[in-house]
């Protein structure tokens, strides 16, 4: 089980992915989500969700997982 903070990050990232997809292909939708996360999320938030994605990220949508994977 995850802690409250990680659950919140997972939920936020999945919502971003849902809201920014707009019927576009996975790559384009993921780029939008990556851009948003890079501009607006704190470094600690990005690090936490990236570690979760690296460990499998089973609760992330495909767009959310793709968006987080290439983040610098």
C-alpha cells in the first residue's frame, strides 16, 4: 500500500493524462503531460512519481507512465 502523498501524485498524474489526451496518439499525449509536469511539479514530486513508475507503476495509465519515463 502507498502512502497518502504517493496516492495523491498517482491520482493527479492520471487525471492530467486523461485531461490532456484529447484523443491523440500516446506519444503526443505523453509529451503534453511531460511538459506540464516539468513546468509545474516540484522536483520532489517528480522524483517520487518517477521512482514509483520505475518500480512498475501499476496504477498509472499508459499515457501517465509514458510521460514520466523519459523525464530528466
